[in-house]
C-alpha cells in the first residue's frame, strides 16, 4: 500500500485511532502502550486485570452451562427409547448420625456393607445399563469408604450424586469428594433451627455452604414440609435461594399404607406454599424440582386424580445396604441385585396399586419424564433459561453477591438465625448412633 493509501486507511492521534474514516477512542493508558510509553509495572497490572476479567467471564459461562446439565438431555434421551434403566439409588449404609421422626430409612443396628460388596453391586448396576447413581442412606458420609465409592462410580462412567444431612461434611472431605469426581450433592435442610421432629437445620449447615463457593460440585438443598417444619419452611427456601443455591421443600410422604408418621399440616397453608413455588419456578427462580412435581404435589393435597404409570423398578430402582433389589424406597423385594435381569426390570413397567398418593417423588419424577418428555423437559428448559439474565446481573455486581452470601434474611428481614448465635454439632464432635429407627 502506498503512502497515500496508508494515510487514508488509518490516521493516528495522541489518544485515538482513525480506521477507515471512523474514530476509535483509546484510553490514555492504552494509547501509552501503543506509543511504547507504559511502564512495565503498569503493563503487568493491566494484564492481571485482563486475566481476572477473563476468568470471571469463564466462571459465568460455566455456571450457565451447569444450569442445563442437571437433566443431561442427550444422555437421558437414550433411556426414553430403550428398555434400560435411567437411575439407581444405592444405600451405601443404613446407619445415620441423626434420628428425624418422619424418616423411615435408617437402622443403626446394622453394620456398613463392605467396600468389596458395594463395588460388586455397583458393577452389576452399571452392567444393567444404568446411567446415574445416587449414593444415599442412612447417612452416606458415615461410611468410611465413601470417597473411594464415589471414585469407583465415576471410573465406571456413572453420573454420580450424593444425598447427605451435611452434619459430617468438612472442607477437607468436600475437596476429597470433588477430587474423586462427585458431580452433585444434595443437602437436606428442613428448618432454620432443630426441633424434636427433625435435627436437619440451617443452624448447623449454614457455615458449611461457603465450602462450595469455588467447588465444581453442584449443590442443591431440599427440605420436607410437615406441621412441624411449615412455620420455617419459607425461611429455609428464602435462605437457599438468596445464596443462589437451587432449593426446594416438598410434602412429607406417607408409607405404602398411606399412613403419615408426623402431622402433615393444614391443607390450605400447604397448598398456598406449593402454589408460591410454582409461580416462582415460572419466573425463573432456582426452585430445584420440576413444575411437574410441584403440580403433582398440589394434586395430592387436593385429592385430584393424576394419570401416570409408575416406572419404579424399571427406569429407576433402589438397592438396599444388604444388596437387595427394591422397587422404590417404600416397596421392597427379597431378590438380590446380582440376580436381576433387564426382563425383571421391564416387568415393573406397569400401573401399581401403591402409586395412588405416592410420595416417592424421585420415582414420580422419572415416570413423568419418560411418559411426557416434551412437556416436562420443555418447561424445565424454559424455567432455567429465565435464570440467565439474573446471572449476568449478579456477575456485574460481585459485591452484592458477596454480601448475600454473608447473611440470611429471616421473614422479618433481620439477618440472623431465629435470634440464635449458638452453633450445632460439628463433624469433629463425637457422634453417637441410636440403635434403631
């Protein structure tokens, strides 16, 4: 290009560049760099700021990606058209460090299953074609080999989650679980403070949530609504959501004979609470469960008939801490998991006498997903997409986000935990296990 052409294409001034007739303003610092006048320390500072900005944006993109990873649409899609199971919940132990009154899923008189037995059952579960495994209990963290179990599940290719009351969680243990490949952790929180019915409260769990700030493990919080927890359930929901954690509280479920171990609570108040979660879900707030399950719970309260076919024992099944194959957490069999075939699983694809009023929501969720994939997934994707603008806003105001992480807002607006400053039992304190459930 000749001299004249170069002059027409670009003119340089002290703090600006002119590109093909358009003025591009540069800051004095950048202009200094262009002229070679920027001191080395200031240049290094500019590079550091640029790297921090890039890292911040990458973390934002990672969060957005994780919003849509929970359903793993492409992987789950395979199980909508074949006869293999989607998920198994494996009881790694029956033992628990708590004794919540409504719980039917612990027995401290039984020993832990051995690591070798658990690995053998896990291999069998994978051979059946299962894609996801949920490690449950009891309390999974009381098993001495829980980290090794997570690592083994990931080595076999499972999408792996773990459900815990969180009392035994430490920063070191979380790091070990993350290193082993754990993808999702569900912490159960029922109240702000413990009661005679349930010990699972934010009073103990809240300080531990900061462990997850830079963790790759996706955290969500679930609670149970009954007469005892209902006065604080809204505060539990608000506390989780205010910290950007997907949170839900669900109706306490009955046993297979439709009996409740605790008072369920007033129907009208429960229904209003469910309605509020449906509305917030539609607005894009991080209500963890699907709208299909929220609507199902509302129908249970109203006594309305819901048309569905139970997939428990087929697309989703349970394995006990003794290696027994269970249809779900409420319906047990004496058949050992090592003897189960795909034909055995498919035989459970039928309407069941116990499905009326069923409160095993993971079984209901899997069934509705397989029966009505477009409806269930469509609403979930739309709801999660609505979260993205707020995530951008939060990323632009990190100080506000940090302040939100530092306090809980009670229903009356105060930033304390029901006026209490006392801490709950920690993982370092002695744990005494009760003998039965």
